[in-house]
C-alpha cells in the first residue's frame, strides 16, 4: 500500500505574463503547471546541495578584489589575462 504524502497549499502572486509563460511551458511539455514548478524546486535543491563551493584560492581572490588588494591593472583585457596566467 502506497503511503500518503501530506500536502500543503501555497498561493503566490506573479505577473500575468509570467503566468501565461508558465502555462504555455506546461502545455508544450504536456505537464501541469504544478509539475513544472515542482521540477524547478527539485532543480534548485540539486544545485544548492552540489559542492560548488569556492576553494581557498578563489575565496582569497574574492576578498582581495573586494578590498582592492593585489589587483592587476591593464589597459587591455588580453594583456591582463596573460599576467594572471592559467
């Protein structure tokens, strides 16, 4: 016997154009708007749970950029990228 999932209702206000886009997307995929939204939530969860965390070197570069330390200045992007290296 299948177990029942307890459901909760949510109501949101979205612009009419977004509602129309969602409705059209669902129709094109042969799904309900509910299914499209639940798939989007699952996708967000997968992205949030994946390990896309910056490493120490990246964190340091971000902090340096925020505090304007160790910046490489250049008039041209190509020259600047050569200074940065791989």
